C-alpha cells in the first residue's frame, strides 16, 4: 500500500545552522548512523538492541534505542495496526531516526516493520540526507518466535483475539539484501553484538579497538 504524504504547511524552509555534522562527530568521537532492526515479534530485536546499547556505552559511544512499543506509548499513540497506520508509524520513526543520526548518535531502531516498501523508504530518507543506514534482519523462524511469545501475542492471535498480526494473518516481508543478517537460531546474543560492533568499526562509524 503506497500513500503520498500531503504537506499541509506552507512557506516553510529548512534553516541551516553553523555547527556541521562533522563538527558534532568530532565532539562525540564517532559518527551517527541508524541501525534498523527488523524481524518478527519475539525474534529478539529489542534484546539485541539493549545488549548493543550496553556494549556501545562501555566504549564511550552515545546511542539511543527507539523501540516499537515505547514509540507507540508516546509520539505514535494515535496509530493502530492497519496497513496505513503501520506505514505512518515507520515513516515517523524513520524521520526521527534520521534526525538523531544527524546529531551523531548511533540510533538503534527496533520495529517489526513488516513491509519491505516502508523500510526502503526509510533507507531512502537517509541516503538523500547523506546518512548511513544499516538494515539488520533479526531472522527467527516463526515457530521459534511463537514458542517464545514473551508478550502472549501469538497466543491471542491464534485465538482470534488480535487481527492482522504479523506472521499469522498479516505478512512479513523479509529483507532481500540486508547489511546484516542475524540468524538467532545459530548465533548467541554475544556473537550478534560482536558482529554489529565489528561492522560499525569497519565502516568507520566508531573507533576500532
């Protein structure tokens, strides 16, 4: 489902400041980036993001997590789970992630984001802004995610109490070429974090050991 955002505000222009992105990176000692964690509910997206945030803090790297439920408790509290609302949810989070990354923060965005088109729009936002974007596919088989069911959502979906639940009666479109593919059935949490940290180092976003 593709929709075009209607810009209602008129006579608005981007106001450029004097402190550059490069200056902010010098101040922080690292560059900004958006790490976009996508995968089924219960796949481990938030778990990886929390562990990564801790590992980055230990290295003196400033990061911030944007988590699906946390965002829906605040800025996106007025959105449901229809295809249109999910699209708007991801659009808003994409814009927030882009702003955070521009400040020099390592952004950890954890969202099911089931539709490939929506994720590609977020990627394009970053590309247009000259900001790095790393899609992280937290790959967990549906059976495994359902057996974990930390919030009891799969059980409710199977019972018909939740409609349009990703993986049950709504599709999840897996990434075709993510920058990082974490297979949770084969990797430990420590290995997943190590792979991400190594990728950030290789790309020159954070300093090497």
